[in-house]
């Protein structure tokens, strides 16, 4: 089934505060400088429609949440949700999340990184495009403070197991901790829209948090 184009945000909503471009960020970047309050920052790589970002910002006012999405339409849609909610502790970046982590963010600047349902790139010749690579896992360990966490959720068991093996091989992460599924209280009470679709279809989801070693 072809992917539906995202709905456009309300043109009356000003996105200038909530939508950033990765190319416009300083290098190295302290992500706390992107928010009015210098709170601890968590990053979501591949924010899609922005459900996690919007929910996390509303329920965790003690944290700043930064999302990055390579698809321009989805980045605008997610930023529109944040702008409509007047979220002061959330920002959306349009750009490549792997490049942001590798080239832009300074060391030990994040409390956590969230990667939810990344594209598995099934074909062997496309596997190099996977977000959860050895190089990415090493860069996450660089930008996350010791004791911080990488949260990984996917509906592809093989990708999940391979990621845990790669993380263990780096020697930079503690043993993974399973994350329990939350029973939804309403139709959008899920971590992401993709989790909602997967669970409503009765399909399994693999979840783990990996602590970054000091």
C-alpha cells in the first residue's frame, strides 16, 4: 500500500519557533540553547507525525524534547502540532538524524535518544541505510550522558536482535532492559502512530532501553 502524504499543518499557525533546519544549527550544538529553559534534552530520531514528541512535551514539563525527521512534510506536520499546543519544551528539526548526531551535537548533551520503528531496509543492498548501525550506536553513546538511555522499539525482530548485538559489541552500553507495553486509555494513547497501527493489527513489538556506560 503506498504511503499516504501527510496532512498539511494549519497555514495560520506560525512554525518559525518550532521548526528548525539542521543546516542552520551551530556546530557543535548544545541543544539546550534551542529552548527557552535549559532543561535536560531528549532526542527522537525519526519523529514521523510527531505523536511521541507532542505527548512527551505535554506530560514531561521537566524535560526539553527535540525531534528530527528527514521527510519535510512530516517535519512540518509535527512542528505544527507543537506550535498549535504552544509547547515551549519541544522543537522539530527537518533533516537527517544520523548527520545531526554524528556532525552537529556536542558530546554528552542529551539525557536520552529515542528511535521508534525505524525503516528496516529489507534488501541486502539497502541495509547500509539503516539508522541503527554500528556507527550510529557509537555516536549515540558519545552524545548521551553516562547513565542516559537509548530507547529502541521495532516491529522487526531480526532488526531488534541485530541492534542489541551491535550495541553489545561496542562495549559502550549496559545490558538492555525490556520496556513493557502500556495499555492505551484512548485511541491515541500510544508511543507513536506506527505503534498504534502495529498493535491494533495484533502484531508484536520489541522494546528495549540501553543504558550508556560512563
